[in-house]
C-alpha cells in the first residue's frame, strides 16, 4: 500500500528548488496578509472568514493542489523516468497510493498549516474559525490531490487543465452558474467549514454537508481507483 | 535460462502499424535487434518490457504474459533509450532506489556491486544532472543490473557513447551473454550489432525482415544489387560498353543530372571492371558514387529478399 522509496523519490521531486519556492509563495502571502490585518487592527471574525474563504480556500488551496497533485506524477510521466518505477515488481496501486499520501502530506504543510496559522493570527480561537478552515482545507486538499494526480496520469497538459478547473470553473463559472458550484471541491470544503465554525459566523456553501461528503468520497475513491487503472496501462510510446 | 517469445505480435497506433506480425524467440546469449530508425525497434522492446500491449498476438516470458504482469520485472532488467532519470539524485542514490524498489534483501550491497560492474564508483556521489551521456548510460545499466535479472533489454544502448565506453559496454554485455543471461539490444548500426551479437533479428518498417547470425545478414547485404551514379567524358559510349558486361543489369541516361545510373549485380566485379572498360574505350571517369548506400536501402532490399 505504501512504499518508502516511491515516497522519497516523490517528495524529493516535489520539493525541488523551483517548485518549493512556488509552493512557499502563496502561504507566505496569506500569512503576510493575516499579519497585516492583525497589526492594522481591522481583524474580526468577518474579515477572517472572508480572507480564509475568499483567498485561502478559493485560490490558495486549489493552486497548491494543482502544483502538488500534478507534480507528484506528471513530470515523471512526461520525461519518461516513471519507467524506473514501473519496471519493478510493485503493485500499481502502491505507487498511486504512496504518491497520493505524499501529495496530501505536502499540501497539509503548504495549505492546511498556513490556513490554521493565518486564522490564529487574525482571530485566535474565536468561533473556531481557524480550526474549521484548516480542517476544511485538509479535506479539500485530499480531493484536489486525487483529482490532479489523476489528471496527471491522463494528460500531459495536467497543469493547464488543473488551473482551468481551479480558476475558471471554481472561481469564475461558479459565481455565474449556480449548478457549477455543486461540482466544486471548494464548496464541499465550505460545507464542512459551515458545520464546524461557531454559530456566530456566517459561512455559506452551495452544497449541503451530506451531499458534499458523498461527492468528496466519490471523487477521492473513484479518482484513486481510476488513476491506478491508468497507470496499469500506461504506455511509454512515442519515442520513435 | 529465460526465453522471451514474440508470437505473431502486431502493434498499431491508430492507422499506423508499428510492428507487423512479428514472430521470434530471444533466448540466452546476446541478440541484436537491427533496423533503421523508425522501424519499430523501440515498439518491440516496449512490448517485451511490458510497456505496450500487443494489438494482436502475444509476448511472453517463459510462457507467462508480460503485459500487465509486474512480477516479470523480477527477471527483466530494462535500459530505456530516453535520458530522463531522477536527475536530482546522485548515481548511488538512484541505483539504491532501484534496488529498494525491487525489494532486495540487501539493497546497499547490490548497489555497490552494480556500480562496480559498470565502473561508476568514482562518480557515484555526483548528481546525475552533472553526468555525461556515457555516464548516464552506465548508471542506467547499473540500475537495470542491480537485481541480477536473467533478461536484459537495452534500447539503443550505444547511442552517444565514446569508443572506449562502447568497448566497455560491449565487453560487459558479452560477459552477461556468456553467463547464460538473455541479452537483447537494439541498434541501427550494423557494425555495432555484428561485433557483439551472435544472433541478429532484423526489423524493417515494422516487419521481421531477417534472422540469423551476422555472416548470413552480411551476405544478404553485400549480395544485393548496387546502384551507382557515374559521370564520364562520354556517358553514352560508356553506357554501351558497360551494358555489354555481365556485372550490370541496367543503365539509365539521366539527362537532368548529366550522369549514368548503373545497376550492378556483381558488386566486386563491377568495381574492378568499370575503370578497365573506361580506359580501353578512352573514356575519362569523372564521378563514381554509390547512390543507395544508405542503411534504409540496404534494409529495404532485405525485406524483399
């Protein structure tokens, strides 16, 4: 189910110098804004939920998800080095589950943890905002990682597709077409946040929690299964 | 003793047939897979390495299917043609990772052994992205050997190697063949293949064109009709004199090129007779050049043979 060598190769590739810098930029920005809000004294529950919902969950989490999810497998398939994993007596499910675990771990570090810290910096423990958003982020991250890891096994344009989904579908389309929001990882995360935060803050999600939970499970389990199937039949042709 | 059996295997991509009804066995010893670029060598190796499903037919390792059967990798070592490796690792880390992925009981010792076999210990602690092409090739080789497989598949292993590295690798492959391992390598260079492989499979345009030892393949190649482009002080007179000789079967006067196109059947005799005939008719030869020495034309002759 989990192979430490696959994990080591994956996180070393993921946290290579350039990608690590990109991964640091967004959380750093979030924390900087949080500090600014706190220092200028405008921090209240409303500002905090706006920042964590409007920037963190809406932009930071999907972007980190795209970079990490596709980065966990896409480059190896692109340049063909995945052949060194595939030419081993390793179950394909082990490769995918290991990579997924690493991706979730890395998004935890670069998305959930900064969200928690930003929340704490702005409003401390007030209304459990910080914890609620952090948990929402973790759950959304799992879905994003699965989704983008899957896209990484399907398409060489995984990053583009991921960005289009994250920015166009979730952010833009969702604000015009209400139906699009039902199929939005961000909204599923918000449904969970809504349940977790104190009653004093208003968090709106387009999806009810049970629906969100079912959709999250379907995406995560189905996406993982399909990624394994894709890897089983991955052909390394096109060299000639 | 491990045998890879390719049985009426074809593979197509959309409308393009890359491998067309190929049947042969690869047994212990060194086998060369010879063919021009784009002939389907890599596709065949990918079929044998389990990275492509045959569209029809079967590819098996001692009667077990290779496709979708990751257990066969306990016995297969693969040296891919592509350069990409985990470049951020050192050579040692890379080979060690391969040893661990194979689940070897002592990956550290296996790594040291494999690096010694390819004589790469001296650069084992350098990152792969600082390696030359030949060094990369040798580390790839070490990663393929680390679990001591009974089958070794190499896709164009000599590409980009300097003559010394080439000799070393040939020596290594020869030794592995003598140990009773099944070694198959692809190449588009006849000289490379005949220096190393006792047995040669020739593949052209996806089809299995010839099979046998290098003497047989050599003979097929030199006995074929040769075409020459000849320019002289009097093309028409030379044409008349040449066609009278048994070494030629056809001559064409090419007005645009202002030259003769000569088809010779007896290669040895033609090259001796041409200057003699020209001299005795008082004709000066200006150009004599083989017009179809490209490997592709040699191969295409083999296909029709």
